[in-house]
């Protein structure tokens, strides 16, 4: 099971999360300040649950600190259902977010999804539902039938599938889609590319639109 660092200053929330996760045999290390979390963070941590509003700063600071050292997955917890806050966290490298108040079962589901993606073995074929990508052949398949994609469509699908179950902001996708010739890919191009990709894949339910944020690819 996973070793999880929880940075949260509300004792009631901390108790609830810790109790719930320990029932699933996770180890939970709890801290209520950024200073404490920095002091105790190490490479053995599998995942971080991060509150945004803390006594000695804002959670973004700790997220940035972690990502500068390790690519440890981060799920941030926020009371503000504000797309700017969410986008800022995701663009800093957070893997997902949960808006308070939340059901502990929902949080557990998000944790499982992030851990599955993080611990999945890196092979040449990626799948999501009835869609598969062969990274060696640089080909996409729907129900085992090849789907012809442009370079941009393939790169977008690869970005989504390699980050399966992770919320991807439009900004992050635009950075990944900076084309092979060095030409800037603008926001309108991303919209058109995602539309064409969906059409070619027969509008798969696994490509989710996160309104005002971006997209997420999920197992159906």
C-alpha cells in the first residue's frame, strides 16, 4: 500500500482522511504546516494530499518545492471551487484536485486513480477503454482497427493517455503540443484538434471536458 503525506491544518479533516486511508492499509504522515512537511518529505512518499490554505503559507509553495525535487504525485484539497485556483495548481504540476467538502470515498477513488497511473509499468502500448496507442509504431487503434491521425492529433492523444486520470489544463496541453517544427500551437488550434480527434475516435466517453480547465482521459 502507499505512503501518503497529508498537509492539512484542520484536525477534523485530518482525522477523517487518516482514519479512512489507514483502513485501506495506507500509511499516512500528517502535518499542519509547510515547514513541518518540508522537513519530513523524502523520496519514500508515494503521494501527497495538500491543502491550499495553511498557517505558514499557501499550498502551492509546497507543491512547487516537491516538484523541484521529485515527481511525487500531488492531489490538492481546496474549499474554493475557483477555476483560476485549480488551473494554477495543475499548471504547477499537481495531478488532481478535490473540492471541499468531499466524500471520503471520492477522495479514495481519486487517490487510487493517481497511484494506478503513477505505478503503471511503462510499456510500448497504452490503452484506455477501446482505444490503444502503440508508441513504437506511432499508431492509434479503436477496437483494434487503426485510426489515421495527424501528427498533432496523435501527440494530443498521447499526452492525454500518458496522463490518464489526470486533469490536464489547456495551458499544459498547449505546452506539450508545441509542434515538432517549433511552431506555436494556439488555443483555437487545440480546440479544433480535440474536436477532430473525438470525431475520429467516434466521440469516446473516456475523453472528458473539464469546463473552464481543460480535459481528462478516464477509463470508461
